[in-house]
C-alpha cells in the first residue's frame, strides 16, 4: 500500500463516533481529491478540499498535516505551523510514513525565522530517518541561516551522497560552497547539477555566476544567455545577461539585454539601475543619468521628504534646496563633488549627510547648512494610503537626492570640473597626524586599502588580497600607512611578517567611523592605493594623489576608464578574467617613482589622452 493510500485509509478510519456515515464518506472523498491535487502541484485546490475535510473532522491528523503542507506551498508558513502543530501529535513517532509532515513543519519554522526550532526538528528527523534526503537538504538551509556554514555544507554533501542524481541537492551544495568563497568546488558541484538538469534556468544562472567569479567570462555569459532563453519572460534573467555582458566589455549587447528586461518589468528598480549603468559605461551620459533617476520613480521609498517638491534643475536663485544622501558613504562623498555647484546655483543649500561626514562637510561647505540624516524625512510605510502624512522639510522649497544631481550638473565629461579638491581636513588634526607620520618613519607616506567591508565571494572579482601586494610592499624607502577600515589585523600582521615591512597604524583611530580624523590623516599622505571604495573617494575629494585599482567598466567612470569626479585619482584597471598581476606591478612601479622623487600619477591631461 502506498503512502497516499495509507493516508486515505487512516483518514477514513480515524473518525469520531458522532460523525454521520455520509459525512465521513464525504470527508474521505474530499481527502482523496486533496491528495491528488497536492500531488499534481495544485496546492490551492488541495487546501480547499482539506478545509472541507476539517469542517467535518477538525482533529484529523492526516488532513491537518497535509493542510499545513499546502499552506507552505502557498507561502503561508504561519498557517502551516498552526495546522502542523495541531496535527503532528496525532501521527505518532517519526516514521517513513510521517517524515514528510515533520519536514514540512521544519520548512515552515525556517520560513518565519525560527531557525533554531527548525534545526531541532530536522536533527530529530535525520536521526530517526538518516536516509531522508529532503531533511538533510532542509537542515543545510537552516544551518546556513544560523551562519553555521561548515555544518551547512556537510549536510548538503550528505544530501548529494544520498541522492547523487538530484540536481537540486547539487545546486544547493554549489550555492553554499560559493558563499564560502570555495569557487572551484562550487563550480564542480554546479557542473554536475548542469549535467543532470541542463534546462533548469536556476542551475544555469548559479553556474554562470560562479564561473563569472572565477573569471571565466565567456562561459559565464553563455550560461546566462541559456537561462534567459529558458525563461524568456523573466526580467531578472535578461538583466543577469546584461550584467555579464557589461563585465565582458560588450556594453552594446548588454544594453540590448537590459532593454528586453525593461520591456518585461519596467518598474523593476534593479533593471532600471543596471540599464542606467550600461548607458553610462557607453558614455551616453545624458541618457544614463536620466535612466539612473528612474531608481527613485520605481523605488519611491528611496526618496526622502516626498511632501516637498523635487528639484528639476530649474533656477532656484531665491529658494532653498535640500540635497540628501541615499547610498553608501563612498558614493555620498563622490556625489558631494557637485555640492560646490549647487551652492552657486541655489539661494540657500541644505545638505543632509551621514553623521560620519558631518564635521567634514560643515568645514568644507561653510556656505551651506549641514544636517545629519534622520528618520524624520522617511516616507510613510504605505505610499498608496491617501490619508498618509507625507513628510515636508521645514526649510526647503525643493529637494533632490544626491545621486540625481549629476543629471543636471554633469551632462558631459567636459562638465566635470578640474579642481584640486572639494573637501578640507581639520588643520589641527592634520598637524597631529603629520607628527605621528614623522614618528612612524621617513616619507614618502603611502596609504593602503585593498577591499570593501563587504567580503562575500561575489566581491572576489572586484578586490585584491593583501598577500598579492608583494611588489608594492617590498618597495624600499617608503612608509606604508593602514587605511583598511574592517577587521584586518591578521592580514596586516601576516603581510608584515611575509614582506618584512611595517605598516603604520594607530589603535585610537577608528578608520570606519571617525572619518573627520581619517581625512586629516589622508591629507598628510603622498599617495593612496585603494580600490573604488570609500578610501579612494575620500582621498580624491581631499586632493591626495590616489591610484584606484579596479575592474574596467565601472559606471562611475562614465565610459572614460577614469574617475572624472576627481583630479587627483588615476585608475589602474584590469579586464575581468585577468589576474591582478599587471595592475599591481604598475602600482609598484608608481610607488618606486614616488620613492625616487618622481610623480606617482600621470597628469590629468595624460590620463585624458589615453581614454
């Protein structure tokens, strides 16, 4: 007798004495229909049939548990928990017949964030039923949610051993390995999944992502193109294709992919922003900034003070304009290069900023009023509620997000001003750090940073590792200064021991949050070497000579191969798929030039000539 037949048999026999025979027969018909519907993937109809059963037999354990499973499939985990907690006691101990219900209970618990409870149920389930692949699969997901990543990988491996022909199990293992940065192992698992399910869009997508992070760009693009062909109505699939094509330098083809995605989901914020980035990469700056502004139209919660009119670039000589931050600290500093222009064109300017740059902005833009970003300007939770109060700024006549300013003030490369700096460090702190640097060693002084704070495997392509910096750190006659603002003490200590170098740093300086003091330190340096992170943006804004190490084709370059926002920053780019060796060797050459008393950067005119 099969599992579903046994369920139906139990449902027929587990009736109360006070239920009329005709009602019991009706309940059995509904239950059998529910089993068939659920097996066919129609959870909604199954739920309807099971509700009919439960109106007759509210304490029937099989009906309760199957109703919980249907609720899970309908995306209603709280209802699933209610039904399963009422039904599971009636099923007795975990067995081959009842394990699906226990597994569904664990899935529902994980869905509502009760990861510890989900793990507990799954450990009991895998102990009682060690050959149950689905339980190991879900245990891996729960352990991953608990950030016990090694245990999650072990559970996922157990699932693949139990079911070597299960593409889903291999897909999960590949995802978990990739998240740990174990890209080669991830690719091996995902290639096995692809061999089993070559027509699965998700398998193609995850494999494509992993190959991209391994630098295998063309195979990655092929995977994404196949995924898009398999799911032609999925905007995200076409957007993924566009992203990979951009990384490969095929921006025209990338734009075509983003256009296809936009036609499917014109209000998808990710689609809008990625298309805008591609237009900027193509040097189509006016179109790119206009498209970039669409992020606020498609994602209105990114806006602030929405009860105040939005500035459209028109004359505001007699009014007050508020410009507010909206993105990370690096982008905030970069877009602040437009603030001197805003001060000139607005009667009065109010700048709303991250508290970490408040003092720096007050000193640098004395003609503006500088406020700290607060919750007061946040939009209401329900923007469609006609009774919702829209926040109005108490002093501003019009408002604009910092990332929207360039569409009015940076409409061509020539519109980016050639200025030495636009931020000013605290002179007293500058003197203090000048003395500290002198005590640390002889100049020239070179500040170093090698990654952002986001350290996922997905960022591997964008950043170097400090242990790759041998050509730079072994340069004699230079004092290196730490500017890396995350937990990196082990990396630094290892580099010092390996390369025989001292990297100056001070325990009383918080490189992440004390940005006014960091600015004073950076302004004392002769050179900064960093990726396109907040360090580069701060150094460029202060006018400190900076080598920005990164991948070619970032949108902030606006198709120039350089960062037009800063006069003192020169980009040393590599093509995705190549190693960092040539870029780091060039950076080392520049450091040696500095140590010998020669300029470390090309002039702005030389840089423009090479674009």
